[in-house]
């Protein structure tokens, strides 16, 4: 990367870091019981977006009975998606007219709810809001109910959308789109398949690690990312091995939420920039992509992160702390592969081009990558 471009990127990031101090970042009101949302739903036209498998959960069935008993006006949309798309948001916008959206599911479902909430009030093509601070009007009210412990979307200023035509995937970032309420209902997560427990948990770890290693941190983002990392190291493998243990499940929901609070101000990095492209091109689950890519990106950072990693180990009270080794160990113990099944070498140039478009100049990464750095990572993730 030439010096003019790198100077522009770092200058942009410095200005953004200063500017962030003058922005208000709302936090959702936290509830721990889905039924406590009933009082928020009176006099609203409620649209509930939920995957079909989650709709079969006893927790949700109990909630629907309460909706009926309290004569709440609601519609349920069964939505089974890997990624929210422009086309799907437009379809829902034409079909439904809610005053409140309740998104119950993983990060993709919550992002879909956020995108629809934006569309309801801004009434324009979402592509015109791509990037940072381009959402003009406050969205309609939202309640986010994460059923995985990974995305942190219930706490973030971001919503990621993809295009069915170009298969490009990108974020919309604006403090206005943070949900009004977040329900951390741990009972939802006990029925997660083991591979989703592992990969969504590694998604949360990726958020925390990328934020911690970045150059845009505040005291709060550092504390939140460190607390999240600690909870994940203590609880993720236990939640994977003891899925019905509500203590470990709650710890992971807290970890994902804290990671969301951290990276919504401190940003993520190249792991996400690449993972988003894999999701757009191949529909690779986001948590899986992050889990596979995270150690490879950290290896490519090399000495640029060594001091921060050493300090992280001290904060975690772990002797001889080796972050990359720890991530490999966790991935292996939870049967996460070391490659992306669908990744194709002929797509490398397109992935790199789109990853750079997402990351530069927005993500305050510890080291700026050139094309060869990206290729080194992709070759490691390629199935041989």
C-alpha cells in the first residue's frame, strides 16, 4: 500500500475516533424474560420475525399464549435466512405496516428487523444508506431477542445486508438503528445445535478481539471487550459441552452483548471484512467464517499486535498467554474446521477487492494489509 493511501486511511480513522466522542450511542433497555415485553406491546401493530425452528420453542409458544391473552395485535413472519437481502427487506416493506418490530433469532434475523425498521421511516433504497451516518430518520420501535450468543446485533449501530444480484454484502452504520430493547432470554439458547453454539460464540470472540486490537478504543470499549473475552474463555466450551446449563448460556449472552457494545464504537477489522464477502458469495455462515479466519488474520498481523496481546493476557490473569494458540485450541475442541469448504481460488481477487472496500478507510486495524496479506489469509482458509 502506498504512503499516500495509508496516510489518508489513518487520517480518516483519527478524525472518526475524535468525532465518536461527540456522538450519542444509545444502549437498549435490557430484559431477561420475553414475557416482560408484553406491557410494551399494547396499542402497537407488532410484527414478529422469527425462524421456523425457533417458533417451535416452548418459550415462544408460551409467549404467543400471552399475546393472545392480552389481546395484542400481532403478525408472525417465519423467516429462515442466512443473510438479510435488499430484496427481502423491500418485500416485507411492501407487505407489512408495523409500528413495532420484534426480531427473535440470530444476528441475521435481528439485522433484518433493523433494516426493515430503517426502511419504514426513511422510505428509500437501503443502498443509499450504505456506510456511516446516512440514516436520516429514526426507525420504528424495535425489540431484539437474540437466540444465539454471537452477533451482538441487539446492541450495535450496524446492520449488514446483501444483494441477491451482485452477492455483495455490506453494513449500514448509524446510532439511530440500535434496538430500543434487548431481551437476553437464555432459555432460547439451550436448544441450539452444537455447531451453532460454537460458531456464534466464536463470532462474539471475534468482535471482542478485533475491537480490542484496533486503534479506536475508549476506556469503555476496552473494558467491555476484555470482559467479553474473559466470559467466552470461561464459558463457551462449557456451554458447548453442557448445553442445558443456564449459567454458561447466560454468560455467553452477556459476552455477546458486551462485545456488541464494544465493537459498535471500536469497530471490527479484516476478519469481518473478509467474512462478509464469504457470506455474500457462498452463503458461508458468518460465525463459521469468523472462527476460521480469526487466527489466520492474527498471524498476518504479526508483531503489530504482540504488545496488546501481552497486555490482554495480564488483564485475563493468564500466564504465558498465547491468543492465537488459544483460538486454535477452542476451534479444534468444538470441531470447527480450519478451512472454508466453498472458498475458490478464482474468487480471491473479487473477495480482496470487496474486503478492502469495506475495511478501508473505516476499520482501525492494527496493521494495514496489502493484497498479498489478504491472499496469505485466503490460502490458509482454502480447502486443500
